[in-house]
C-alpha cells in the first residue's frame, strides 16, 4: 500500500495524505494572497515552480472552498427542511381539528419552508427593482443638479428638468421613494 493504483483508480492512504498536504499548501497560498503577496512571491515562499502554478493553486483552493460551502449549505438546508417537516407532521392532526395555536404554528413552519426553498423570491425581486428604480431616480436628480450648476438658471435647463421629471413619472410613476 502507499501508491496509487492507476489501473483500478483506487486511492490509498498515501494519496489521501498527499491530497491533504496539497490542500494545506493551497490554503497557505490563499492566506498569503489575502495578505497581499504576489503570485511570484507565493511561488517563491511555498515552492511552486512558477507564478502561474501559484495562481492555479490559489484558484483551486478558492473553488474547492466555495464547493465545500455550497455542499454544506445544501446539507444544512436539507436538515432544516426535515426538521420543519417533522414538526409540521407532529401538529397536523391538531391543526386539521381547528386548534388555532397549531394552525398558527403550521403557517409559520410553512413560511420557514418557503423561505428555505426560495419560493418567495418574486417578492424579493420586486423589492430589488423598486430599490433600483429609486436609486436611478436619485441618480437622475443628482445629474440634474449638476446640469443646473453648469447651465445656471437657463430657461432651457428648467425645460430639460421638467421633461426628465415627466418622463420618469410616466415610466416609474408607481415606484416612488417618498
């Protein structure tokens, strides 16, 4: 034991140890990068053959960390869903019989499930659009203020401002920040 069996593709204890050592070295590379080291300096510090090899090690570790977090988040989501399902199952009979406390609890459990599964995302999207429109309107106001500073109290400046305001009202009238 101690070598990788390439024919059957089995990993041995030796290959597992090498993978752990590689991962630790990649984590060190990421830590050095966070500290501001260049890839050339990381390669020199950790013994990578080229700055490109250092870059690839950093990227592999960042991708592996993201993948690990994604998998752990999915596992936690599944665990929470199972927990909510169990709680819902335990109060279903009381809720069906009309126990208002059980009904309220069931509704809260259902809300939690919807949030975990992202079923309420359209509300979030609508809120985000309103924020974007409000931000856009503020940006327009700021640009109009700059226009007024440059052009002064020019009758054309006021006409420009009025036309922009009426355009914004026709397009975004239902979305206001006031």
